[in-house]
C-alpha cells in the first residue's frame, strides 16, 4: 500500500527503513522523502512506522 503518493513510497519501504534504524518521520523524510512535498502522508507514515517499530522490537 502506498504511504506517500508523491514519492511512490510504500508500507514495505517504511518497514525496511525501520529495520535499518529509522525511528521517526523526519528520518523517513531524509531517507525516503516522505512528507517532503505535499505533507499529507506524514500522519499515515507515522502510524505505519509505529507499527513497523513494534514488530522490529518484538523480533529483537
């Protein structure tokens, strides 16, 4: 599912970023450009990242 349409970022991209150590939306912005254009995706990106981080911490 797309998280950021402007930059074609998917939930899989966000999950991969979380697994690589990204822990916040500004980090997603730096690495994937999430929220850097229209900004409408930031809330959904945060929720997606939070879920991904839960799974990363459970797997650790």
